């Protein structure tokens, strides 16, 4: 499913001449690897940044420090700021961001969660938030959770593109 989604992204981006960038935390580059796994992705994938720590999120992506400190860098707000920061940093039309937990935060907890954001800068201007949400995961190991998150976020971008008027 993930490879097919990456191929669909290629179709959208090459057909419309759109570019994509990522800002990742919990997925630690898996979203970048998924997008870049398609031959020809260099035509539209500008790159990504894995910002695992607070200082990198604040300094490189312009995430608001006060809120990020309060929520351990895991919230919808942080995801949105990361996506907007990736769009600015790379000059991309579309940007994706992930932040969350790949393992349960508390011992004995059943699952974990992450927040994602899709930023749409097509049409000029500063861009706008296209989608934001939470994805839960349970019953997977750390790597399985990260892969699940990356695939789900790519599907969110594709759903946004499919729902966009005039395409």
C-alpha cells in the first residue's frame, strides 16, 4: 500500500509541477524514505528534516518553544508549526510533519499516538493548513508503528489532493 501511495504522489506532483518536503520527529525519516523510494522522486521531493529534539524544532522549524515545552513537543500545534517550517525551509508547495510517540509513554499502556499536519502552499502566499490530526497505534513494535505512521500521513496528503477543487 505504501509504495502505491508513493507512486500516486509522483503522479500528482509531476503532473502539476508541485514540490514536497517533510519535517519528521516520530517517523525518523521513514516518510522521507517512502516518498524517495519512487524512481524520479527527485523531480518533486525537495527533502526533509528529522528534528527529534526541542532545540532543532525551535531553531530550524520555528516551532514555538513555550507550547512545545509544555507538551513534550507532541501536539497538533507542534505538527502544524513543523509542517509550515518545512514548507518555508525547503520552499515547497506541500509539506508534511509528524511528531509523537512510537512506543507507549507510560509503562503498561496499550498504545501510542502521533500528530501529523499537511501544509499546502500552492498558489503563493504563506500557505495554509490543509489537514491536521492524530493517529493512534497499538499492537506494533517501534519500527512497525513508525512505518504505519509514515504510510498513514502520506495517505492524508493524497486525500487532501484528491479533495482539492480544480484538480
